[in-house]
């Protein structure tokens, strides 16, 4: 695992590009809008999302959504993989009950269940406060839709005895945590991230802070790596939650080379100077002023040069630094006692010379939790592609013909697939000659995202036959329609079986 994997703190603040709603090219991610992403690669460069391919080889028996590239990106998912190996990981996602659950929502249901089956603590929540404040739904509608979402999640395999289902409005613990997080959040920040303005009502803003509490809720009893499976439009929530997790920590762990504090880029320059001038193998101590001279000859970095010159002949020595963020006096004193080996204690930080950064993170979290701190890990996330609507464009609950509800009559599901737009050519002759455009076909997406299930060979056969001109759209849609009908029949039968289980749970409906 690289150093980046253990860097739990964000060095910027939430109003920068990292947490803003739009990136350099104004690629806007709106959690309440109808976001689409024309080029998913932009998310890597503009928002810091990493390609899922970078961790896929480390996933034991990956879900077919991972294998087929439907799950395309992540934030620090490797931390969650490590946690699942040791039995210390969690998965959480929420559902805003504004309409029927549809096959697009099934992606998230499946991701929660898959992680739960591999030992992660699993949480599914109904974002009813968000639905009421952001979408204006009345509580009767919310109650009806909430029940439908929970039934489908249970029907798809969620184990309520090993996980937790709840509504935001009835979870007092979440609301109390939201209050504490609200102290660390301001309206200017929400405006920068979400585009809120003077007309945004306070309840909508409050629902955002409640979602931050949802995301951190699995760590309240014990800090653990937590993954949030979402579409990319929800990434602003993930970024804000990561920032808030860091702000709620008692200590921040960084690296340093001298007694003064430096920004990450400045530390990199000092480190380069230190290594070039001999590092640990230097015959005598490398002084700050020597590093300043070296940097001045090669870089235009007046701030770091000034800091080094002010430190003068202080030796440069790599160390791990514990910064006091929100620690009590007792917690700070306990950390001093707990650090083994050589250390230097300052008014606002402690420098340790004989421990690694990984050991420092673990020690800081241990002391923090012992002294009633949260010890939050920054939440991780995985991102799946949007499903294309059956009529083209984004699949939307508000456009019935564009999606298939998990509550649709199986015959209606069959008819919708048969009426769907395809990536086929204008004529059968051209299809045989040029092949179909499976990559732009909503029907092929149904196979890849849902209908082929765990059968990679079926998904590959459909793709190869389409682009090779062997498969015509009529036959392809007929096969997909039959599979969709069978899926809906099976799912709705399991929903009926889950009715009694849902009634027995402590979820107010």
C-alpha cells in the first residue's frame, strides 16, 4: 500500500476545487439535478476520483458490476478492501423515496448486499428528510415509497439481522451527529459546493448536514473504513463528508523536516533537497539554510525558502508530526506519553522521530477514541455509471417510459424492453455489414448491468454478436424482454416473501 493510501487528512478546505460543485471545465455534479457525465475520464482529473481498474486486481471474487466496468471509479477503496480482510469495514448508501425503485437503483442495492455478504457492516437508509425538504414530497408519499425501497432491498438479499435499516427522521443518533457536524459547516461552504443561494431554505441545508451524519454514522461505535456506493452525481456529498471527518478528528498526522509547519508542496521540495544533499547518509547534519540555498538555485519558491532561512542552522530531520486539532488537554498529554522513542513537544504539535506515518495514524486514533473523540476514517466511495434510459438520455423516475420500475407488471417490463431504443443500424443489411453499436445501446446495457447477472459469457456473447453483425436488434430485444419479465416475476415474488420480515423490523412506516 502506498503512502497515499494512509494519508487520511485533506490538506485543502472544502471550498476549493476538491469539494466544489464544478471543476475546471465546469463539469457540474448536482446531487438533486439530472446530472449526466459525457466523459467519465474527466472525473479522474477534475475531482480526484481514481479509476477502479487500479484496485480491481485486489478484489477477491469481484462483483460483475466491477468486472464489466460499470463500477468505474473509487476514492480510497483499497482501505475498505484491507478492512474487509480483518473484519473491520462498513458499507452504507441511502435512497431518496421520491418514486418507485427502478432497475437503476438495483445497482446500489446489489453493491450493499455484496459488501454485506463479504463481512462488511451494512446500512441502508431512507433519506426522507431530504425528500421532504429538497423535493417537497408529503409524508404520506414518502411513507409509501420508503416501504417499496426497503422491500426491494430485502428481496435482493439484505440481511437485517446483520445490518441496519433506518429512516433519517426517526434516527435521533444521526440527528445529534448532524448537529455536531453543523458546527463545522457554514453557509458559504454549502454555497460553494452545491450552488445554494439566498433563496435556498434552511431545511434543505439541514438535510445536507444530515446526509453527512448518515455517511459517518457507521463509525460512531467504532471507527472503521466505510464505503459509500453512489453515482457520480453524489460525489459532492462524499467530498464534504471526507472534509468533515477530518475536521472532527482530535489530531492530524503529517510529515515534517523541521520545527516549522509547511504545506504539502513545500514539504516535497524540502524532502527533495534533503535527499539530494545526502539524506540519512550525509557525513554531517544538513542545515535548513543549506536546503534553502539548494532550492533557491533550482526553484522559484520564496515562501519555503524564507521559512528555511528563518530556521537557520536547525538540522533537517524527517519526522512524523501530530498536530493538535480538537484534542483535550488530557488527550494531548496521553499522546505525549504514548509516543515511544525520540520526540519533541511543542505548544500545538508533537514531532516523533521513531515511528512510521502508518503507526502514527493508528496511535492518534487510539488515543482519540480513548478520550471520547470520534476517530473517523475519511469515508471511501465507489462510483457506478448512470444507466441510459430506454428512450435515450438518463434513466429517470419521472419519465416512466425511460425506466423499468421494480414494481412494474412483468408484462409491462417485457413491453418496455421491446419498445426500447437500440444501437442498431437503419436496416438489417447494414447491421450485418457494419455490426451494431453495443456501446451506445440501452438494451445491451440491460444485459451488462442486470440481465446477464453473474454470467460474463452471456454478456460477452451478446456484445460480440452485436458488433460482429450476427445479432439483429429484434431478436436481441426479444431475448432481453423475456429475461426482464423473468427477473421482475422473481423479484416481486421475493418482495412478497419479504413483507412479513419488513413488518417485524424496527422501522417506522
